[in-house]
């Protein structure tokens, strides 16, 4: 199982930050170069699908295989390309249909780990309802009407 790094690499040869990829590249640079090209062709910016969509597909497959470290890495890259927390969760729920409980639980744990790492902006508080706004602000001061005085 490849080791997970704490910081995602922005290196084109290792966009997921897996420490074993860099280590293996030193053993066989030609093979590493070929894998980099395959990675570029499969999840790179070229092609009809966006990188975000490609990453959502990959993370669903990895979740169904029980590979939480890979799911986290691909979730991070999907976030880099505009995915939202809701989209990541929806991808996990979709993967749970063919991938079963393991896909769901691994995906949810990966999503939870990203949240604990601060990968998502804090939720904004909901807008107060009209009745809450009225309770929070005092009514405008009463104004005197000009003209005839009302009988008492």
C-alpha cells in the first residue's frame, strides 16, 4: 500500500502526493515517465471530460476497492479543480450502488478526514427568517401625524 504524504504535491509527475511514486521513479525513470504520460492521458486536462469529473469517477472506483488514502488524494485534486463537498459526497453515494457498503464507508471516512484537515470552507450561517429579523430589530419609533388631532 503506497504511503500517504501529508501535503499534496503540485508536481505534474505526482499530482496526488504519493511518496512511493517519487521513490519508484528514482529506480526506473523511464517507467515513471511512461506512467506519467498515461496519467496525463487518463486524468489530465485534455479530453472531453473535465478533470473534476474524471477525479469523481476515479475516487468512486477507489472507494469501492477500499482504498481510503487514494480516495482522499483524488478528492483533494477534485477540489483543486472546482468540486464541492456536496459533489464529493454525491460521487460517494453513487459509487455505493455498484461498490456496496465499503465504497460508502471508505468514501465517508475520506470526506470526514478532509473536513477535519480544513479542506472545506466553514458553512455560512443561514439567513434569518423574516420573523427572526423582526424580533431582532425594534419597531421604528412612532411618528406623529400632522393635521387634526384624533378625538380622545
